C-alpha cells in the first residue's frame, strides 16, 4: 500500500514538474481543496484538471478514492482512447472532447504527458499555437497492423503515403511506425510532410484527420523490437504516443548508422560496376 501511494505521489510530481518546465504552469487551486487546475498563462483556459474522486463515481469496482487527470482531447481520438484501459469519459466535463486518465499506474507516464501536450494545444490561443508549431517538432510512435495494411508494398510503390491519424501530429514531426505481431518491431522512420483531409480513389472527400508520411529510413526487425523497447519503458503501442527521449536518441542513431551503411554499400556496388 505504501509503495503504491509513493508511486502515485511520484507520478503527480513528475506531471507538475513537466508542465512547469515545459509550459511555465503552476497549479491553480480554485476550490480550496487539494484538487487543482492547469491553466494557460495567456488566455487562462484550463488544459488539465487533477481531482481525487470516489471510485464508484467513475464506475470503478471497489471503494475509496482515486486520483484522475482530466484533459481535452480530439473527439475521434477520445472515442478510441476510452476503449482501452485507464482512460474514461471526462468526469464532470463534456464527455465528447474531454477524457479522465486514472493516475494509478494503468496509463504510462509518457502517454499521460503526450495527452497533456495535446490538451495544451487544443486549448491554446492562436498566437501560442503558431509559436508552438514553429518551435516544437516532435517524434511520435504509431502502431500499424501488418494483417490490415501492407506497408512494405505501399512504400515500394511510393516513398510517400497518406495515413489516418488520431493524435495531434503536425507537419515536420518525425513518425516511427511500430508493426504489430508477428513483427513486433519499429520498422520505419518517416517525416510528416503534410496534414489534413484527402480525396479517396472514389472521389469522396474524407474529412477525418490524415497525414502525409515520407519514408526516411527502414529498420531491420531486430534493431528495435518489442523486447528492446521495454528497456526504454515502452509497453504495448496501441495509439499514437510521444517517444521517451532516450529511445528517440537510440532510434536516431540507428537510422543514421543504417543510412551510412547503405551509402557505403551503394558506393561499393558502384565501384564494382566500374571494375
């Protein structure tokens, strides 16, 4: 029990440290209770609410209290997220575009921070959004199902593909694609070259959010498989999520090493042709 309480207190501190250093946000206590809100410094809008509520009020089993973090979310993404563990429709908020994250260890810290980032962007002023989009290019990890879509065939046909997104991914960001079982490894590094809707082959306009991905590098299946990802604190990849800094550095190094190796092989092949 004491260990669980210590872990929850540590997670809460990490969240507060993150928003302070990333956005200059200090908690605001409007109700004279331990519950607090996270506000933008300019427009004063909320982008996070941390509450302690009764488990039964969240539809959870058992008695007692549980800490939750409410964040704003894209409606399409919210519907997807609440189908997983640890994330529920927003408590005392608009359930269409707010979600409640259980702070009991069910949801990984990196995913919580990624959802906080998205909430911050969704509630930011136009000026802040423009500044963030110019300054912050992020790296993302997204899942792909090899049984549903043949990515290798798609990239063989074109180095640029359209991909539906349920995150807050922007032009210029890097996307690493994790192929689910039986591959269970990161296979592609891509750059986002555009976002928005697109026209399908039948001429119909798809209003859902999409992104254009340009292939930058292919990884070997054993370079960053699921077992290696666990060493960086990354569990199952069920939706778009930010990448822990150490894993991002490792992937960048692997990509650079792979590109150098390919360049050397191409050079040797060219030399053999001229011999």
